[in-house]
């Protein structure tokens, strides 16, 4: 939950925007402008607002020619947040070595 306090509006706004981009927002729009029984304008649109990582995870189609096999994409998709501090780190390293920021360590039983 995001809590906004006086004097910390920028931090709260940043948290809200981060959460919106992390979860993704979908807006489905159907609009018509008619004059009597004659349709003058019809709009059907679906707008998705999300981060590139969220869009890739949900399987959204990217424009033709987008190369998802670049090192930057692979690095972006190979990270996950630390369960303790929330900072992102490569999944493999997080599980093997733990979080470099807070010291959280994954130890299966």
C-alpha cells in the first residue's frame, strides 16, 4: 500500500508510478459520435500502460523488428526483486549468492 504524507509528495508519486508500471494498467475504450442514426466517428482502442518488463512477461506484442535477444533485454528479464529489500538483482545470483545490498540469503531446506 502506498501512503502519501505531507512533504513527501514526490516520493509517494514515485511509488504510485512504480507500482502502476510494475503491475500494468489496461484501458479499454469504445466511443461513438452519432448524428441521429448516422455514425460519424467510431473509436475502439485498448491502451496498456506498463514497464517493458511487465509487457514482456504478459506476452504483449512489440513492434515488428524489435530484437528481444539483445543483452539489454536478456538482462532486464533475468532480474527479480529481493524479498527483503526489494532491489532487483539477477535471479541466478540472488538465489546462489544472496542480495548484495541487504545481505538476504536464499537457503533451501
